[in-house]
C-alpha cells in the first residue's frame, strides 16, 4: 500500500483547522493544535501562503484561509450547482431528442464533462462523466470558446489538431465559426471530432449573465442531420437544445432571454 505524504497531510490538517476554528489563528495556536514544532508549522504555512491558500494578517501576524482556496471552493460549488440545476432539464432533453446529453465546463484547455444522460434506448453505453473533449472541434467546445473569453484565449493558444478531414484548425476559419456560433446561439459538430457522429450545443449563463457551461446532444449523423440538406442539423433538435440551455440558465438566475 502506498504511504501518504506527511507534509501534505499536515497542510490539509492546517487548512481544516483554519476553516473550522476561529477566523484567525496564530502560529503557536496552529502548532500546538496539530502537535507540530513551530519551525515545521511555519514552513508549511509559508508554502501555503506563497500558493495563496493561506493569508497572514500584517497587524497581528495571525493566519486565515486565503483567496485562492476560497476561489477553488467557489468553482467547486458553481459546478455542482450547475449540475444540480441541469438534472431535470437534461433528462427531459434526452427523452425528447432520443439522444445522449452532455453538460460541459471549461477545464485545462478543454471541455470537462460534468454530467451525462444516456440515450434512452436501452443500448449499452459508457458513462463519460470526467471525460475531456477538445475546444476547437466539439459543439460544447465551440460554444465555450465563443462565449467565454477565457476559453477563447485557451483555444487560440492550444494545438488545434485535426481529428477528421472536417476539423477546422486554421485560426481565421475557426474565428469565423465562433462568429456564426454567437450569431445563431448554438454550435454544431458534424463529423469534426468523430466520424459518423454529430452534436449540437448551446451556452448556459448564470445570474450575472456570464457563461458557466454548455449543454448539448450527441448521436449518429443519420439521426441528428438531414442528408437531403447537405448534412444540416435537424431544426427541432437545435430548438430542443437551446430550450434546455435557456431553462437551466433561468434556474441559475439569468432571467428571460
């Protein structure tokens, strides 16, 4: 069995202590509470302070939780609130469309899947929560790149490699796709990431009208597209995805739009 790293255990114990006790604690209080020598406690606190997880009050010298830790906690809560608000609406979208539904957020130059509803046809499927998708080729990624300035910066700097012969990699052409996405309110992926697979996605906004994620459906090209119209996505599926995104956004406080 792998051994735990003692310094990380002590750092975690300090963060729990600061989170659960008084607003600010001195070095002696922290060291005695955790049974550590002052020098050891001070070294760990200094590292946590350098990373922004702990702050030291200039006047008293006492320590408290830092802004970086609070930011990470807020991100965690935001993602889980997004998923909680989307549960009912994504289930409804899967039933009405007959396709798999994905909820994604920006994470490390890609799209992190935080919720996945299976296609309701009793076929064997693999749960993809925690999977990563590319920003430049998937419908979810294009939506995030179009509406989220951070995602846009990430995709510009990323290696936009081709997955199929339809993948758009050249920057000017990709920026044009983002302009179209913003103009019509949704993004499409027709065999740009996986051959034989299409998807459509729309943005989700929060109470500040900021983009916090995207929701979309994915399925076989022959089900999502109309082959008599040059592989155009079926308009009823586009409307269903956009309605779902609006419903989740309203639940997050974005109001009517």
